[in-house]
C-alpha cells in the first residue's frame, strides 16, 4: 500500500449486552436515548502519519470495512429511528432498541381516544367547568367572558399548532412537552423549561385538589352560623381543616398514580362519561327547572355574617341583558376585588390541559399521530361546551347568584347529585392527570441527568415502567401547594407558569422553522413562523397582564435555571437548535464578509498551526490561542496515506478526538485535517482550502525542526489524568470520546533516536511555499518550556517580559527597521501584549547598532524608530545593543549579493549572535526574532536550518517570524 510506512492496530472493545448492569431500568432507559455507535463500537484499524514540530509520528492503518455503508440511520432527537449495532465486517446482530424490552411489558398501549382525547378533555374541564363558570360570567359579564374564552383559546390554538408540528416531525418518547422542547432547543433551555413546566403541573394538581375540597365543603361543610351539624353538613370548616381534607384527597391521587397510568386512563373514560352526563343534566335543567329564589350566607371581612338574596330566572332576555356587561366586585373566597386579569387567570386554568395527551407520550402507541389529532378534537369540543355554558348561565341566573355561589349549578339542577358527582369526578381526574403528567416530566428530566443527584432517584421505575419515585416527588411538592388554602390564590401562578411553557413550545417550533433544517419536515402543515411568533408574543403579553410580579419572578427563575445548566455544561446527542440557527446566520454573514473590502487597519492574525502530535505541542497550542487576538485559529494536521489504497477516508474518524482535545485545552480553535502523500503537500492543501470566504489563514505556524527530545504534555497536565474522569456527571454525552480513548488515539511522543519521516528539505520547502502563497510564517521553538498558559492559570503577565529583535540578525548589513517583516514582528509582539495572560507584561525592543563605525546614523535611526513606535501606539522600552564585536565575525564576499537569503555564515558569527541574545534576553518569557527568507535552492535547506538553529540554541521560548503582509496603519 503506497504512502504507508508502518502499521498499528487499535481495537475498541464492544460493550457486553448481557452485562447485568445494562439491564437495570435506569441503564435501560439511558441506553434507549443513546445512538447506535455508543451501544456497540466497531473493531477498526487506523492509519496516520504526521509531523510534530518537525518530528514524524507512527502511522496507523484503517480496516477495509466501511462501517458507515452498513450502519442504518442513527436516531436523534427528532428522528427516533431504531438503531442497530453493526459488527465490523458482519451483519446487524442487534434488534431495534424496543426489542430490548419484554414485549409483555411494553408501556405503549394507549390509542388516540384513551391516551389523548380523554385526559385532555378532563384536564380542560377540571374545576372551572362546574365551579368557576358563574365566577367568570358574574364578574366579567357575558361579552368580556366570551372575549376571555376567545383570547385563551387563541393562545392555546397557536401553541397547539406548534405542538402538532413538532410531534409530527419524528418519534416522541416519554416526557411530553419537555421532550419536545429539550430535543428542539437543547439541554439548557429544555431542562429549564421542563422544570418550570413540572412546577406548573404540580401547582395545577394542588389547585384542582383545592377546588375539589371546596366542592366537598359546599355540600358537606358545616354551617358557619350553627355550631351543631345538620344533615349532611358534618365536616368542620377552617383553614387547617381545608389543608387536612386536601391532604387526604392528594393521598388518594397518590395511590392511584402509584398503581400506574394505565389504570387511570381506563377509569378516565368512565369519568368522562360521568362528566358528560352531568353536562347534559345542566342543559336539560335550564329548560326543566322553574325559576326560584335563594338566600346565600357568607362571613364578611370582620367575621360578620352577610346574607344575599339571589334568584334563578330561567331563560330571560332581561337577565341576559343585565349580564352582558362587566361587574367586577369582591371575591368572597379571597376577600379581594376582582379584575379582568384575575378573572382571566382563573379561566385560563381550564386551558392548561392541552398537553395532557402530550405528557402521556411515553404510553401512546403512535404519539406523532395521536397527539395532534386527539388534542385538536378535544380543544374544539371543550371550546364549544364553554361557549354554550357561558351563554346558558348568563341568560338564566342573575349576577349575584353567579358571584356569591360558585356551586350554584347544583341548586338549579333537576337532580343536584348529577352536578356534585360531575364536580368530584372532573376535579379528581384533573388532579390525577396533573400528577401523572408532572411525574413523567420529572422522570424524563432525571433520565437526562440535567440536574444531577437531586433528581437522580426520580429515574427509578417499577417493573411495569411506572416512575413511582417521580410520583412521590410530585406528591410531596403538591402537598406544599395545598397550604395556599384557596383555589383562586394559586390560579395566577399556575397560569403564568403554563403561559411560559407554552411560549417555550412556540419558540421551539419557531427556531426549527427559522433554522430551515432539511430534516424539519412535519406532516402537520397548518403552521408557519407567523403563528409561532404570534403565540410567543400573546403568551408573554398575557403573563404580564395577569400578574407582573409572578411573570417577572418566573422569568428570573427560568434565567437562573438556564445559567445553572449552562454552568454545568451538559452535553447530549439530541442535536442543538442553536447550532442550526448559528449555521444559518453565519452563512449569511460569511457571504457579507467581502475580502475585497479588507483594510490594513482592521487586520488581525488568522493562524494555521500545524500539529503532528498534541502530546508534545499543547503548550504551543495554548500560546497561539493567546496570540490570535480574536482572529481565526485552526489546528492543522496532515496524515500520510493514499486514498486510492484505502477503503475509506481515515481522517473523518479522527475529528471527534481533535475536537475533544480542543475542549480539554479550552482553546478557541477549529480543526482541519487532511490526507496526503507528504506533509508538504498536505500543508499546501490546508493553506489553500482552510477557512471560508473572508475567514482564511494568513499566518502559518510550525514547530521547530531540531533534534530536541519531545516531552509528553499529557503526563503533566491533570486534565489528561485518569483522576479527572469522574468530574463529569453520570450519563453525560461525550460525543463518543472519553479520556482513555483520547489518550489512546494520539500515539506516544517520538523517541530521540527514532527516524523522522520529514526531511529538512521538505520542512524548508513548506516555509518557502507559504511565503510564495503570501502567507506569513512563524517558527516556534522551546515552547514546551513555557508555563502558565493553561485555562486554569492565574498568570497576568506582570512578571513576564517580551523581547523583540526586529533586525535581521543573519544579515548585519541590513539596517532597515521599518521593512514589512520587521513591522509585522512588532505587530505580533504588540498583539501578544494585549492578550489576557500577557496584558501586564513588559515589552522590550532591542536595536542593534555599530557604535565604533564613523557613521553615526544609528542615532537618527533610533529617534526615527521612537517616532514610529509613538505613531503605532506601541508601548515598549527601547534597548540599544552595540554589536560591533558580533559583526566583526561576519565576512561577506564581494561577489555575493546582500539580499541573498542564505549565506555561508561562519560558526563564530552564529555563536556570537547566540551569545548576544543569551546575554540580553535570557530572562525573557518569550522572544520574537526576524526569520530570514529561505533560499530557493534545495541544497541549502540544511544550511538554512543549521543557521537558525545555532542562533536560537538554548534561548527558551522563541518565535521566529517572517512577515509578508502590511499590518500597521498610522491614520484613523
């Protein structure tokens, strides 16, 4: 095989599917979220050939098997396709991931009607249908009440369009709304919104329980005027009794939810039948029941009893006319005056059930079909019922009856137990639905390991897949909510939380639409970015209309959760919508970045650093990260090989390792790898094709070609030690590269006696090629001695010195300090002095002069140079260095041109130059030297390298620079 010198086999072990630990519920659920390559890796061989600061590493050979030809599509956040593990060179030996579960225990059993329509209808009826219809119409009037319904349903309809679009774009797992948001917007936003939505469900559960207790006390509560129980009114009433009754109801909900969602889903249908019968009885009673009068008794604010005479008039035009307008007054349950915002907050709690079906996504047979169909039908049905019921009560009941008795529907029914049973069933089912939905969201959050140990137990499930620990979490928090004591007291907070969650769903759909990703192809087409944006704005506006304090607090809580998750930096395989949006915008801006509009005053270094083996180059990589000054920074690597003799491109499989290295080092760099027959040819490829548009490298940086023994940086930095492996959270996705894999991928550093595959001629040829291509060239030597460049280093440069020698020391006859190369050298030193770790470093510029000559022009040159530094705004001290004793060793034949790049210089002269540098710059942290242009004659390559090596011998970190572009500008 041409182009390959040596072979090295690397075997990656496949995970054992029969391992006991992989069959635990937690591991199984975690494995269901991972992509195929993580379940089983292939046995593969690798090929590499590269150079490390002039040193060649060991090549490796790749297997002839092309895994990506036989591996089926990998599931991701929106694809959900079954993943099959493929053995190297063999056929698929694993069934789809669903087959890992026992068929008899498959949790996906519910269809559209039972899984989506029934829980959605019951959640939207809840307690508002029977207990707060009169409250809304009585305070707001029929016209404003209908307006509230229309506004509320418009908001949720816009959100439903987004839900349908996302849910029909791929398979949905357990977690419902959280799953949609997190897989669309990424872990930070998804996790924070998911927790907010969980809290909304918890508060809603507490609200429904309080409503149920209110209805129970309305029938069975003792009379506040009498100390003796009469008939059915045997339950004492007070704040603490309300909390006690609520706790008992919550305990009942807990027991049902611990049995499982399947039991609830079957009983929910029976509950829906009961509620439907109750509704029919209400409509029949409006015709069958004759007008009647009532006396309602309440305790006033000063503990005095207040009596109200109210009446049921039957269908009456006068009653309808009186109830058209608003009449906001005191709410007897909270003793506060109502307004449009407070009444709307109570009404909107009836609209918070649109995701009840989506939250059951883990139990649905076909969630992408069931969720949109069932949700739309349920919303249309409930909207119709609410509108008819509002018109009915406004035409048959006077305002006082509606305002002063929330349970008035029982008093005007042909058989009051119809309504009573309907209230109990609707409120109890809504509470259980909220508890189940909240527990599923919390379970999904725990499986994704976004919040670490506090939520880790919530990932535990029973043998049937019921997340019973998450149910206990939900029950405990809902128990805290019922201490509010009154339904209306928590209605605003519930509504604000839900509106924020709905806005997040609209934002997720809007982001997917704006990103224009080809894979966003939902089968539901009745949406656009206009509907998404309108949904977001309407949710945010109504949040602040309802309660500005709660709205501001919820947004602050959301931002704090975002910062927390961002600080934890969880990584995932879900796909990040931010990446799609960034790509979409960057492409536009790159097209706007016109290279023809470049100007020298906006010049910045754009680096291509050639790296053979990062083990010996980490300090240089970190240093160049400081030198880039916000410009492009690319790590280039050439792998030796011939694609004609290989079954697949070996370079593609290495990118994750290099990107993981960039993450470990904390540098802001891109990675570009290439396959070539020679390092020189590969470097030419990278110089030509690296970058895009106006962002292309203008400076090539190479490690120095010498016989120095390389050091292994991986053995020195704690970030690359095994002890740091446990710092990541369990289950954190590492893009298939863990620390041992990263260490194993990069071969050991070259031994001092090992042969090098890069010749001096080829190395010098790379320098010449870059200069011909109008690229600046930097050679870096001894940077393994540089300390304090790591991301955790606290060095500020106050004890550092930057030394600059702008004169071409190998050509004493050249006295031009203002040529392009010298000015470029000054600019690079100034750029380094502006970086964070070098900002307080002292910069010294050394001017070499011949003081013993009769020509005193060097004095004028010094003043001219000081003026130049002043114009360039470079703060540096100037040091005059007489070098007459050095120049006397330089002998230039008469026939040799001064501009000849490589001259035959004596060893005495080179040694004298080195001694001068050692004398003046031995204590500097880094030195900038003028790099002469190499000769075009290949036979002089070794001589050129020997001269540069002799001059910089034992200096410490040194950067030899040859600039070819103008980079300084003195005007505005």
